[in-house]
């Protein structure tokens, strides 16, 4: 792996439910990018989200292992999971929460990564199932750019 670079991460995630309004999440944060040897990379950033009912803020360290046609997302924190996205494939795993562990599955409908040292993007479309039942159709659009102001310091 090459040296670690500071990047700005801009993320838009949209969950679409059958009987509820769409739930978009958008944020910008700083992250770290390490390029691999074979057109792959590892992107890490911290995600914070406020619970609408309790007002508590949950944070998670998100690690994305990026390859041309495969993305592995690992989230570590109060709500932890690993999801693997490969076009037209289903991945089964567990979703760990403060309230217990649940079975989870994702079916990837679209996976696109444009990986570069100065900038890149990840676009995912997938279905999410929890405990064997359909929950939502989701999209994740992430762009990263090298944070040159951090580099100069």
C-alpha cells in the first residue's frame, strides 16, 4: 500500500421505503485514503449520526475496501456491520446494535468505483433485508478529493 493521503469525503445515502418517505443522509467529512498496488484502495472516515428520537449521537469508523467491481464496507461503532457489494450478488451478514444482533443481507443492483489518487467516487445501489424481510432500496453516492490544505500543513 502507498502512503496515506488526507481526503475530503462527500457522501449522499438515500434509503427508499415502501410505506414511508425517502430517508436521505448527506454529509461531508475528512478521511484517509491508501492506494493499493492493483487498482484498489482503502478509504476510512468517521460517520456521526444523531438519533431523531433520543438526540444521542452515534459514531462509527467506516472502512471501504475499493476494487473495480467490489466494495467491502465495514462499520465499527455502536452500530457495526460488514457489507460486501458485488454486482448482482447477495451478501449475508449480521448487524450489531446496542439492542442486539440481527441477520442482515444486501443484494447489490449496481456497483461502480472510480479510484484515483487525487479524486474518486463510489456508487452503490442495493436492497437491504433485516431478519429475512425486505426493508429498503438504497443508494450510496460518495466522492472523495485530496485535501490539499491538510497536505500543506
